[in-house]
C-alpha cells in the first residue's frame, strides 16, 4: 500500500496519463471526433465526387463525339477507307472544311475573278467609265496594280478595278459614285514617265499652276504593270504616247496641245471647271511664309 501510495504519490502525472487519460479521453476523442465531424463532409464529398465524375464524363463525351477536329480525322479516315462507297461517311468530316475552303476561294472570285458564272449580269463599262474605274483604282492605292494577265485591248473586267459588287442591284449607282469621286478627288491627273523630257515639261506646266488639290501624277514607267497599263490607257484615251493629262476625266490632247492651252490660259479654265483651284497651293504657301 505504501508502495502503491508512494508510486502514485511519486508519479501522480504518470498515473493520470497512463491509466486514466488514455482509456477515458483519447478513445472518445479519436473515434468520436472524426465521426462527428465527417458525417456532413462525407456526404458532401460524395456529392462533389459524383459531380466531378459527371463533368468528366460530359467533357469526355464532348471531346470524343461533338468536337471531333483533333481526334476524329484519323479514326474517320480509316472508316472512310473501309467504306469508300458510303457517301454519308466521308462527308462527315470533310464538308465543313471544304465549304470553308470553297468560301475562301469564292471570295476573291467575287471581287477579282474573271468568270461570268453568276446569275446577275456583270456591269458593262463604256470607255469613259472604264477610264474612271481604272484611274480610281490606280489613284486610290499606290500598290494597286493592273494584273499583267489582262488583255489591254479589250474592256477590262470591272471586278478587277471596282471594289463593290459589280453584279449587285446597285452596281450602276455605285459606279456613278466612283466616277464622281475619282474626278473630284483627282481633277487633274497625269499619266507620265520619269524618264521623258516631255513628261517633265508637262509636270512643270502643272507645277506652275500651284493647283489645289495637287495634280495626281502617276509615273507609269515606275510601275510593274507598265506593260499592260500603257496600252490600256492608249485604248481608253485615244492617245498614243505619254504623258496623258486628264482634267475632270477628259483627255487634254497631246503635250503640244497642253502647252498651247496653258499658254492661252485655257488649261486654267478647264481645271477650274473640273473643280481644281489654280494658285490654290501658292496662296497657302504665301500665307504660311
Ligand atoms: C471562280 O474562278 C474560277 C477560275 O478562276 C472559275 O472556274 C470558277 O467558276 C469561279 N467561280 C465563281 C463562283 O465565279
Ligand atoms: C458612257 O456612259 C456615260 C453614262 O452612261 C455617258 O455619260 C458617257 O458619255 C458614255 N461614254 C461613252 C464614250 O460612250
């Protein structure tokens, strides 16, 4: 008894820990707490797991069946080879791609092609209109080139130089708008050459007029499309050499005639009628100085 007492007296903590505490506290603690606390989370966890599985299944089904581009082609090509005479199979995967490719190829056709397979008839241009369309095309962007494949001796395909639907129901109105626009923006337009003394003379004649807007000068010999553009311009203007001066869309004769008209002050009048302002640029400069 004395021993026991002393033992327990000597190690009061030890007794508590080794005999009382372990059986009483840890068991309910270890077993009870987790059960109590995991009852709700377990249901929650199950629900979450099922949800995740469901999402996984849906995504897998989508990837495998609905969205085939990456995974399908191989398997379906094999299937196609196996059944080449089944018309429905091969067109499963390809028609979309083919339709897109066809659309892509049809677009440049509509704007720049040369066939007349559409139902709507192509708009027809007479020479005045053709000159305006070509000039508008060339003046609007420096990189606009007449394709070398055209035959300059016959009317140009309007699709090549007009950026609207030339078979559309409003083609005629749009053409009129283009014609008004090109000659109001470029009342004085000169097709010339860099390497030509006559061209330089005419450029000087224009420079002396201090025009506003400034004359639109196209140096044909600097362009890659020179070989088709020159004969095209000759056909459309009845000129047979450069430079060709257009005032309000009208050809102003030979270089000789241009100089003559300039000397008589008649070029001045023509340009004013076309909407150009003679000395317009000089006045501006004088004001600035
Ligand atoms: C497009 O152009 C090609 C040749 O360039 C021609 O064979 C085809 O018929 C054209 N398609 C349309 C819709 O104009
Ligand atoms: C071309 O057509 C327009 C309008 O239809 C007309 O004003 C012009 O005189 C015609 N030009 C030629 C060369 O026939």
